[in-house]
C-alpha cells in the first residue's frame, strides 16, 4: 500500500512538474511574440519611409541604383513576410542598407541641400531611437526564451513542441 502511495505521489509530482515546464515555455514564447509586436509597429513605420528615401536619393545617386533597388525589395519582402524570425532577418538587412544609403547621401552635397532629405533623416533617426528602446526588451525576451528552450529539462519539452531558437534584432545607429 505504501509503495502505491509513493508511486502515486511521484506520478502527481512528475505531472505537475511537466505542466509547470510547459507553462514556462509557453510564457517565454508569448513574451517574445509580445515584444516583437511592440517593435513591429515602429519597424513598419520605418519601412514606410523607404519609398521617400529612394525617391530623394534617386535625384543624385543614379550610379547607386542597385542599393536603392535592394532597399525597395527588402521593404516589399518585409510586408509580405509573416514569420517573426524572417521579419527580424529582413529588418536587420534593411537597417544595414539604410545605413549605407544615408552614408552615401552625405557624400552628395546636392542631396544634403534638400530639405526633404533632412526631414526624412530626422524622422528615421526618431524612429530608430524608438526602435532601440524596444529592441533592448525584445532581445532580452529572446535571450530568456532561447535559454529556456536550451536548458534541461525544458529542452525535452521544447523539442517535442517544435520550439526553435529565435533571432535577435541587430543594434544599429543611424547618425544625423
């Protein structure tokens, strides 16, 4: 009789531990999704500025068409993408390409003289600062999630549930 009770309590303990682990993994995943949803709004606003930047830059940077085309394609790809990890990777590419375009724009005095470029750079900088504020929270959520799915015994449940490591957002600085 005592053996049955010990087995029963061990079984209950194991089930409750499994439920606790499962709930923790779900919480970590949901925190990452929430953090990305908060930053996605700002990234979309920044991505919406790309057509104006391309139009302004076309005026003087005709030999940089491939860079402008790449930026336009990344913008389209961002809006058609639905997976968070892919959106993050696209955002990281957009950030790098935007930096290249803005650095090139500084080399063209006729572009710098345009008031519209100045206003656009200010808007992009403001958006980038807001993104940077939320990026820290997002990357922290991703780090906790990735650690949570890679530690034992969570690793077992994470593999069974198909949880995959998430990608962090690159840190960038757009000067101006």
